[in-house]
């Protein structure tokens, strides 16, 4: 996308009047990164569930305030992945860190400094660049424990600023934004002022359906599935027809997703359709099919087709 430039030209040099930058949020699974991005943006741009590993790709949330534009990069949570697909997700997270102007290290302060957090700290310590510590879920933790965690982390890695927030309740989030507004580098905006995400709606519609899978199904089913929007048709009556396919790895998983008398898929479809219709402010007809794509998480050809290169 072309840059949005607010500038003066003096002696052939461009003097920007705006600030902009990319902020990558990195951390363990379920640290609250997606909830934070949604809170910063003031809109739902990233799906959120109580289950780990909900975020699978980089989600951009955009905040444009006065002369500053912040592009938040919500990354997949970091964990010890086993299959090719999840290993690719972790590489994607670390790759995003390399290209960000600022990295937010998001810690679930209620869980504390578990081994997975220490692994992330070791990797972060190898990298240069601006690092901000975000201790999240402070509404669940005593102040002395928060201070102890902040002290330990600041000794292990070079942190330029520490914030203590509750993404769920919004506590401390405006302080983080104010800090970014004053410290991001001078430069042109990348996105238009009214844009909050760069994810096409037909992709986000698939994410909404995937969110409902995570909320209503259990064990390995949500992690073994992938949702793809295959048809997006504006109808003459002003309504929208969406056709989606839920791809699963094994045939026995299909029965679980459908449920007894199709009850599971009915609930998932109904909730997804309602949310999509609310966002688009139009009547939506959502048709969902379930298909088996054996071992798709380790199939390079299939992953390439859905935009995931190994």
C-alpha cells in the first residue's frame, strides 16, 4: 500500500510532520497479546479465546491519533511446536520481531515466569532493538509480585520501559499508547487514517468462524482444523452469501464438528453469521462445509495453498 505523507519540502528535503512505526507483540501463548491489540485499536481485529495458540498468523491492528500512526503486529504465541505448521508459526513470530520498530514483550503476570517465558527471554536477549515490557493481567496479581517479576526481567534483558496493564479491563493501556505517541520515529503513515486493520474481510470472516470452533469444541479439534472462505457473493437483494470450508485432518473429527443431529455446526454457523452480519451491517447467508484434508499441518503443498510457506 502507498504511503500517506504529511510533509513540507525544504531545499529538496522532505520534512515529515507525522510519526509512525510498527510495534510487534511477542510472548507465550495466552499472554493476552490479541486482547491488548483489540483494546489499543478500539475494535476487534484479532480473534480471542480462552484456549492457547488461537492466533496463527500476523494480525495488524492500526491506531491513527492526531499526527501519529501505530501499526501493532499481533504474533502467534511462542511454545515448543511439534508439527511443521506450528513450527512455521513460531518462525513467523521471531521474524516479525526483527522488522519491528519496537517490541512489546507481553507477560501473563498471573502465570509468572514459567520455563517457556525464560526461553523467550533468552531469545529476546540475543536481539538488539527497542524492547518494552508489558506485564499483563495485573488485576489478578498482588503488587509486590508484579514488582518482583519486573525486577527479574529487567535484570535479564535490556528493557527501555515497563508497563503494568490489564488488557481485559483496559487499565494502563492509554499510558502505553501515550508513550508510543511520543517516542515513535518521525515518518510517513502507511495506512489511511480510518483503517484499523489490513486483513480483507473474507479472511476475517474465516477467522471469526475459527474462533467459534475454539469456543465450542475441545481437545485437539480446533487445533486440527483450518477455515477457508471459498465464496463471497454480493446478491441482488443486498445480502451477502458466504461459503466456507472447515478442513480437518481425520474423518472421525467430522462427526465431532457436526455434532449430534448437526447441533455443533448449527451453533458455530449461527454465532459466526451473527457476528459477521453485525460487522458488515448487512444480511449474511453463511454456508459451512466440513472436508477432510489428511495431515494438512505437515503438507507443504496445502500450506502453500493457504498462504503458509514452510
